């Protein structure tokens, strides 16, 4: 089980591409990477999850914590590229109603 996290920063805009599996084994690495970014004041963090093949409740917990951190620092979080399976996880938990989530990546034609 592996996870790849690629980050690009330009001013207040931060893009993160995540691929692999997010579970109890990989969540600590993801949490560490994302929480550092979430500490930046008034940043906009866009996370592309199109490369994520699996996520469990541990991963959801990471995103809830990151979301709270970003909001407390007057920032914004957007999740993109969720598969139907990942989207369903966020819908079941009600997170899709409070987070900015999209199954599509902008510019993508469906």
C-alpha cells in the first residue's frame, strides 16, 4: 500500500495531487503533508483525488481535520476528481454538504 503526494505552491494557491490508497497505514503521511499546508493563512488548497484507488474512514478523518484547520486560518479547500466510490463516502457521511467537492476536474469533458 503506497501513497504519492505531489504539491505545487504559487502564492496563496496550493495544488495537491494524491494517488494510491488512503488507509490507516498511509493516512499519517497524508495528514503530515496536508496539515503543514493547512496552517498557511488565507490559502486556497485544491486537492486532486483522481489517482486515489481506495480510501477508508481514516482518510475521511484526515480530510475533516484539514478542512477545520484551513477554515480556522481563513482558507478554502476544494476536492476534485473523486471517483463515484469516493464521492459516495463523502455523501454518506454528510461531508459533501459542507465541503467543496467535485467528481470532475475543471476542463474535463464528461
